[in-house]
């Protein structure tokens, strides 16, 4: 028995699969969500390290990679570390955020944001997001803080837990920079530090400039599915030179400079990025402009592809910004977990290895008891969003390799 064509077209799973087929027609299945793109450029940088032997913590490539990152983020400094999680952890630690404190962060994020806050000893405090840019819903957060927090000359305190609320950590979901002006204003009113989780937005810009300069510091990630990869890795970027010096010292065992003696002046971390990973990163940074160009081209094809879709709307960059479109995404008009799951099954069968967005933080056992606002938008979005294949190669071969 065959299904009439009109019924098929009315089916959201069929519609999404059809649009992907038409947008990605030049590629071949399976279509991964985001593949690293490695060319002759990366090969040259890595081979040089193998020839020179500086594969570990010594070597000049880490410093060069840090200079490239600072340049791309428009900051004075960058400190390369072993992962994005480590970057957030050590940054909070150096900012004095730890036990007895809470950090506001979205419930709609990758687990690393909440885990790193926990590693610092602080408690993640989950807040809701907007259905447009997926960033923190600042108006809702302000109303919430007015109810649950008290402002004192010493800072802001959670009236229910007694803990200090010290910082807010916006996450630029899928590469889209949220309402940073509003977040800075709220942070000023509530005496909160703004610490950006910019792990998804390297190369994005808002009206103030490149992603990474919006708060006291921002963190980056270079794991294998990010826009730039070092195999695994991360960084902190900042315009605060003193903070940068502190971060460099404490991520490299707090060793005092000496030609042969081992003297360390505090309990520190070994979070330094190995030089061979930095070399790979240098190759990737050289090609970042080209990868960005193709990722934006792919996004524009998706935008066109979904312009007349009945069931799915394309999540576009916020007005006044330019997104790296790390992950392209579409959403249903209403939450429907069963339909979302059926669609994902359909897509996987057709070779499109799409994913839902993350399980919201408060729905996982270790964060079920964490303080939180009403998270209805977050919960709804988790049953509406599907991420689409977003590798730069899907919009053509590298131009500069
Ligand atoms: C990738 C990512 C991180 C950091 O991940 P690592 O794998 O530790 O480098 C943190 N937060 C978000 C939102 C991320 O997407």
C-alpha cells in the first residue's frame, strides 16, 4: 500500500528529511552533525612539531596560538588550556568563585557549563532562555531575582539558600550571541560578574565586536566538534591583563621562573594545552575565516530551504549580529517529544545524523535539586529543536588549503 503524496508532505518528519536532501544534495550520506576539517595547512603545522620534537608543554606554538585567539576575539590576552570545561573551572576559581556561592547559568546548555561551575565548588543556579536567540531571558531573570534575591552592600544573596549569587554565565547557544547589553545591565544592577561561556561562538560578532569581549572574561572550547579543534582544548580570553597573568600562572603549576629549580608558590593546576595541540590549532585558526564563510553560506542555504516549510522554522542569527552558525537548528512550533523522536529516527535512517538539543540541566539527577527559576521555555525548546548537519565542507571545499 502506498501513502498518498499529500499525506507525506504533511508529515513533519518527511518534510525535514526532504529539505535536508535538497540543501545537502551535493554531499554523501552519512551526514555527521559537525566534523573537524583538516587539510594540508594543519598537516604542515603538526609535521613541523613532530620534526622539532616539542610535542608537550615546552615550545613556541602555544604562545602563537594564544596570540591568534586574542586577535580573533579582540582581546588583549588568551590563555590556552586542556578543555573548555577546564577553562571555565579555572576562571571561576581565579575570580574567587567557589563554595557557598551560586552562579546563574542557563538550563539549556551543554553539561560542561554546569559541571565546571560545580568543580569550582559553587552551585549552578538555572535560569530560563528566550525562544528566539536561545540565550538567557533577561527580563524574566530580573523579575525572578527581585523575588528570590536580596541586594546588600556586600552583593546579592539568594534569600532561600543564603548563598551569595556572584556571577552570571551567558552561553552563546549554537554560536548565537544573546542579549549581552541587557545581561551587562542586569549584572550591574545585581552586582554580578559576567563570565561568558563562548565555547560555541568563536568567530561570531555582535554590534560591539567579536564574541569573547563581553564580560570580564570568556571561555572557548576546541574539542572535535567545535568550529576550531585542537583535538581537545580550550582557552580563556580577557582584556584584564592582571587576570590573564594569574590564569597563566595557575594553569601551569604556579612555577616560579628559574633555569633549574622547581619552586611553586601556590596550589595550582596542570591545565596547560600541549604544544602539539596548539600547532593543530594554528592551522585551524589560519583557516577560520574560510570555514566561517562556508558555514554562513550553508546557513543561508538552510534559511532558504526552510523559508516555505510548513512545520519547521530555521533558528536564525539575532538581529544586529553575525553568527558563526556552529550548529544550524530548526524548531517545531510547539513541544512534541514523540514527534521529535520519530523525526530523528526518520532522519537517521536517511543518513542525516541529526540530534536534539541537550537534556535541560535540571532534568538530570545530579542537578535535580539545584536552585532554579521556572524553566518552561527551556523544557518546551528541548522538545522542539533539532540540530542539522553543519560541517563547513557541506558548503564546498576549503579555499585556502
Ligand atoms: C563544548 C562546550 C563546552 C566545553 O567543552 P569541552 O569539551 O570541555 O571543551 C562548554 N560549554 C558549552 C556550552 C559547550 O558547547
